[in-house]
């Protein structure tokens, strides 16, 4: 299958550079380019590409406004190019809010110091989101909207209705799920995700009440300059408290701690308390933060009393850590294929035969509230 791409950027040099990189991949075809948002909206409607690579800052109409218009009229997988700055983080989160599925640094050396590796990663990302033919999906919403329609309130009944469940993986039975986790048994929820994760995490966390009774640990593949702004965005959208984790933080009920980008997060017991430890990544650790590293650290601390959830994302990060969690008697949940932006990480744990429940994204938050 050939992924058809529209390249959007106000720089002729950058458009040509991206086109050359993508065209070198036999599974990708650049069908056209655009130099501003207005042109992008028009060409997206006419050409119907599988993927649009979109710059944020452009004349006439910026990338965020263009993304919003495209997603409203003909939903398309949009991959944003972003600067790794505080302002770039906020703009990228706004673009994800508007409907973009993922982002990459605009400076290719920020993707990888190896130029060929950076080119390979760009093509892999375009293929992954393009092959999904990504549909319209939920976006981030402010806390003010959430607070007026929180689960259980009269105004929330229509919006919070549980969608029809998709068929489970053949090896999964409801009895095995019930035996794996009794109500109130979990003492920690840990969630790992990557591509498509920012919106997926918001979708899950905003369904949880402020009184959620256990701590939550979040691992999202994201640059270090983004995670602080992302935690603030999640905190504004949810009833629970969310913040970027710091070394020495203590796990608390109703608090979700987001692993800082560019580093690794483990949980360890000190003087009877469960404490966050933030460490620098070691050579050879491709994911920063890495889901496997955090999952592995909690497996022995919470045998049989942990719930791990694997959401949308490329690759297989989380599979090895999930195996240890499962071996120690705790259940693994995975997002279903239909609701994933990229069905990579969830597929890895499902195919490994260690998943207790497969759920559509919109049902995960409610299931957490009911089980935990």
C-alpha cells in the first residue's frame, strides 16, 4: 500500500527537503505541496491525501487553524512539525487539540543525531499514521468544560454513554478478567503510550473522579521540553490532579504523575513510602521515557495489586515490562485496534498473550473507575 502525502510548509527549501526524504521510500508518494494553511485546506479537500505533514507557523492561515478546518470537513491524519521550545510545545498541544495525530521536531537533528536514522524515523511515522487512515477523534477539552459535564452529573449522561464494546481478542474471557482484578484490589494504575497518546490520555483521565482512590503513573513518549506543558494541559482538563513527576515525589491517591521527557522514571520504596526516582537515560535506551523501564520498576512493588494499561503507539515499548507485571499476578489492559492512532504497542502485548482485557478508548476511563 502506498501512503499519499501532502507536504505543507511556507519554506520552499523545507518542502523540497521533506519531499525528497519521503519520496525515497517506495511506500510513500508525495502528491503535492502547499505553502500556507488556506492552500492546505483546499488541496486536502481536492486531493484527499492519506497524510498531511503540517508546519505550525505559516502566513495567511497557520497550521493549527488549517488542521481544525481539515478535521472538521474531511478528517485526515495530520503530522505536525514542531520546534522543541516551550512555545513550540504549547502550539503543538494546540495542534493535537485541533485534531493532529502526532508531531515531530522540525530540526531533524532533534529527531536523531544520525541523519539517516532521522530520515528513517520520519518515513516510519508517516507510514504508521497513514496506514491507519485515521478518522476524526476526541480532542483535549478545558477543565471548565469537564467540570460542568463530569461523569455522573445529569448533563453528562449523553456524552459519557459507554460505546458498544468491540470484540475481544480470542484468548481473552470475561472470567479471566474478573479473576485477575477484584474491585478495590489495585493500589496503583500505570499507563504507557506513544503516538496518539496525548489525546488518548486526556480521554481516559478526564473520566476519572477527583476522588480516584489510587495513584496513577503516566509514561508518554515525548521530548523533555513538552512534558511540563502537557502535564499542565492534562491538569486543566481533568478532575484529578496531574503534574510532571520530579525526583523524590511521593505517590498519592488522585494524583497522576507524568514521566518527564528525555529521562527515565522508576518507582522505588524508601522508608516505607513509594517514591519517584528520575534518572538520566543510559546509552542504548531508545525511548526517553521508556514504558518498559517504569513497568519493570513497579512489577515487584505491587505484585497482584497493580493495573497496567497500554494505549496507542508505535513499536513494542511496554511489552517486556508488562510480561513481568503479568507474571507477578497483576492484569494488563490494552486499547483496541479500532480506536488506536497506531496499533503497535497494544498489539505487542495482545500478541504476546498477556492481556486480560481489550477495550475501546472511550471505555477505558469508565472501566478504571468501576474496577479501581
